[in-house]
C-alpha cells in the first residue's frame, strides 16, 4: 500500500515518535486484544509494545473503514 505524500510523512512521524513514547496521549487500546491504535488523519497505525524487549511492532497501517480491524 502506498500512502500519498502528506499522509506518508504524518504516519512516518508518528511511527518514529513511538520509539521515544510508545504510549502517547491519543492512544486507544483495541478491545479484546493486546493491540493499540493511533489515529493519523484517515489512517490507523495498529501496533503492539513488547516491554520486556523494549520493542514496538507495527501490525498494520490502514485507512479507516469497516475492514480496518478485521482479523486482528
């Protein structure tokens, strides 16, 4: 999936900031899972945090629609 230039830069900036702050203020937990989501315009960055290994794993970047959270 290719993101338009402005959206790409916004998503890239949010992902980059997760290395310093994996639990930002606008974070939402996805009910029934260990996943978190961040809203970046019309896109969602869905990720997990491994506190033991101090890693953030990006699971999905998707445009918000009825399929965004399926199969997680």
